[in-house]
């Protein structure tokens, strides 16, 4: 009798185990199928978004969320972890005039944000490197020339990098790029220009994306210091920029390619968007947002 009870108990236990196993496997299969389906849907959604952008590339507006997502995944690289060492050729490279201007203007502020458009390879003549290494700033480095942008990423700057050209309109475009073989830092959108050294030029098409789209892709809503040097298309880039969406506290803009009338027009244009000229240098104009200057002004009474 006792043997029969043990046998029945063992049978019930085995049956219960089988039921539990079936339930477990069914649940696992359901969860796995759901996750796979979710992943496939997510991938399909990304693929559809990419196709949408590629098909409609030059018709998309700078605010289009799919264009912003596409820009983030295609052109941007996030900052490396802080523990990753810099790979600089000359760590004691002297600070540029732009960098000194920003440092003085912000009174050695720590943990600020910058945008350097025309970042070159991120070290030689960088206007933001010492803000990053000395004062723990971070930001966004944009370099258009593909022959230079690859070097920028190797420097391990603790900032976002964007290997893309900036559009001169509110839509992305395909534009011809002129690259001087002996002076790649002076490559530019459009026609070649007279460099002080003889060089051969190569020409190729590049994708360009609006400045706002690039900034939004990196997640910035306000920039302390904007260094802007893109070889003569600065005015065209800013013409359609939504200044109500992004505020730059301090801007240093190259005006080397502008005549006196065009420089005055740039000053007036930026004044209409809330910026005051602080200094007119030979090759650069320096602007600050009026709201920043108002905060610094001594209060009467």
C-alpha cells in the first residue's frame, strides 16, 4: 500500500513538473516572440525613417524629427568616456585668441558648453581644446572636410563630433566641396579661392545638413561659446537659423571673406536676433547675446 502511494505521489509530482515546464516554455516563447517582434518593429521603424530621409533628403525641414534622428546616427559620434586619454600630438599647444576671449568673457567658468564649427582636426589651432582640458567644458565639434574629420575623431576629445557639412539653407542639400590638397583646413563649400600657397584642388559632392538639425541631434538647447569659421558661408548658414530655439551667449564669427558692406549687414542681421557687437577684429566679429549683457550690467539704485 505504501509503495502504491509513493508511486501515485511520484506520478503526480512528475505530472506537475511537466505542467510547470510547459507553462514556463510557453511563457518564455511568448516573451521571446514579443521581444523579437518588438526588436523587428524597432529596426523596421528605424529602416523606414532612414529610407524616408534618404528619399526626401533635400525636401526636409531642419526641424524634422526623422532628419534629426538620421543626423545623430549617420554623422555624430558621442564623447568618449572621461577615462579614455586624449591622443594629442602637442598637449602644450598654445591657446588661440578665440579661446582666450571666451575664457576671459566667462571669467574662467567651469563646465561650460561650446560649439566649434570648423573644428579642423580638433587640436591644431583649436579654439575650444583648452576650455575642455583646463575648465572641463564640453560641446559639439563640427568638421565638414572628410579628409580632416577622420583625424578629429582620433583625438578623443570629450565632446560630440559631427563629420558633416553645414547647409546654407533650412533644408539638407548635396553640394560640391572644394578641397586644397596642401591645405585641407581651408576646404570649403562651393568654388575654390586664392590661397597664399600653390596647391592642387580636388572636388567632390558632400551632404550638408542645417546647423540647427546638427545641434538638436546632439541634444543641446543653449551654447555658451560658438566659434564659427566655415570659409565664407557663415552668413548663408545663419540666414535660416531659428535663433528662438537655440541661444548662443558668445559668438566669434569669421568675416575674412566679407567686404565692409557685408560685415555691416551681418552686424545688423544679428542685432535683429538679439546680439550686440563687442569687438570688430580684422578677420572676426565678436557678439554677445543682449540677455547675457543685461545680466552683467550693474543694477541702478
